[in-house]
């Protein structure tokens, strides 16, 4: 008999999707209390659980830390052999156990109750040991498992994980968590690269090749050569009036002497971006225009499209490549 594995998978998926809708029953006053308790925590958020619940606890702990709520996972079995000392009175425990009666949790719960350490318990049985010991008992709906036997933790694991993710989302909203803060905790990887702004990687200060518009070609050559960017920013009264590239100078040398003012062959109204433009957007512009550098201005100057602006930086193709933007 040929087994249709696709139908089996679709059936399991259908069960989980249907059962997970029960999560909405959890979002009540106790949920709000959990959000407020965590957001006001002066210590760390310690997630705990055994078996599959332990894996869920690890994931939720990692998510909490990634959005600005310091957290770590504590194995209840290891805690019974000295690791309870990692729990401080300022900390908050989030304990996951679908049954709520996992024996390995007993000593951790007793210890926390004894020293008045707040516990947020997440379980599916109202009269369970975990929920009775919790300051904020979260009752997760009992759900139908999606495996063929109906016994293996599948949907129950998913709904517990879903609760944890929803809790993190609520905490992010309460803390006004933004892309800017997310970038701080995720400097590497594809997400970090996507969130990089021009101001994060632009060259500034003494690295900028600033040239007075009355300077001679010789002076401009010296500045451009020293800064090694292949470009010079031409200023008048500290505002950008144009740019000149080393290519411009090479071509202009045939027509002018080294004493000729650089303003005579600069490019007026140069292309520029605001400092909060994404690095990927800057690269797109550079690729489209076939250039290797972009001037950077304040967002106000860029928004108002001012012809003359104060240059605050340069973003160069080498900087983009250095950070993996390509």
C-alpha cells in the first residue's frame, strides 16, 4: 500500500493551524500582568523548561535577549546541582511545562517561592504544580497533537512557542522597540546588513577631501591624493557647490594650468543622499549612476533637495563592500 506523505503532512498542518487559534484565550489580564512584570524587571529574565518545553524556553530566551530584555536559559536539572545560585531576587522566572507537573521543576519552584523570586508559569493544567507556584499563572489551552498517534508533542509545543513569541511582540511594543535598536543587537548577518544606514559606514571628519572653490588645480590634486578617495568636495562658505574627480582633473589638465581655479571644471549640483538612507539604497544609486562615491547630507537638506548643503560624509564603494553590502 502506497502511503501519501503529502496528505499526511497537510493533515498535520491543518490540525495545528486550527488548534493554534485557541491561543487567543490566553490574552487576558494575566497576560498584561506578565508583560508589565517583565518590562519592569531590574534583573534578568530566566527561562526554564524540561524536554520539548526546554527547547521552547531556550528559543524564547534568545528572542528576549535579541530585543533588549537580557535573558538566559536555565536547565532545571542542572539547577538542582548548584545552578540555583544564578537566580537573583531581581530576576524573573518564566517556566514552561505543558503538563505543569514536571518533577525536575520542583526544587526550582520551591527555591523561587522561598526567596520571593517572581515566577511566570506557562502550563495547560489549571491545578498543576507549576501554576499553583506561579505569581502569574498562564493557562495555555489544551490542544490536539498533530502526529498520527496524537501523542507526540507537536501542536502543544507550537502553541507554547506561539505564546512566547506573542509575549515578546507585546514587550517590544511596550518598550517602543525600533529597527535602530534591533540593529544594535544584530550587527552581523543578513538582517544586520539590511538595517545598516549610510551614517553607519560613511567617512567623516578629517577623512573628507574638502577643497575651497578658489583653490588651484594643484592644491586640489594634493588634497584628493592625500585622502585617497578619487574625489574632492568643493566648498563655498562651508557649503557644497560641486565635486571634482581625479578623472576630471586629468581631462582638465589639457586645457588648464595647475594654477587654474578648481571651480572652473567642477561638476555642479552633485548627487547626494541623506544620512539615514539605507546602505543598500545607496549602493543601488551608485550602481545605477555608475559612480564609486556619494556625498552625504543631513536628512533635512536631502528632503528639501537643497542645491547647496553642508557635507557631513562620503559613502564609498569600498566601505559598502567591507560591510558585505553588494
